[in-house]
C-alpha cells in the first residue's frame, strides 16, 4: 500500500515538472538519454528507465550548442 501511495503522490508532484529545450516529461524514459554524443559514441543502452525529461522521438539532445536543445540527428555536430 505504501508503494502505491508514493507512486500516486509522485505522479501528482511531477505533473508540474518543467522540461526545457524541447524535452517532454516521461515517467519512464531511457536512463541512457537520447543525445548527439550517444549517437557518435555508439553507446549501447541496457533498457533501464528513469523518471525525467527526454527528447521526443526522432530528436536528440545537443548539449554542445549554445541553446542546449533537442534537434534532429542530421543537425548534430559530431
């Protein structure tokens, strides 16, 4: 019962989470992250997930740009 209560409380608290740079909140997003760096390094993700913000499908986070935002993979600077 306590785990369900914490889960419900967390859901209500995180509804107000603000995601920047074109990211969206997901209760279970890839723990690896979708970044331009992960594309170039060939990072292999084990499938674990974590609560937080991530780029939408088809976009990757570019932390090297001045605006740090989600962009299409073709715009990543490798």
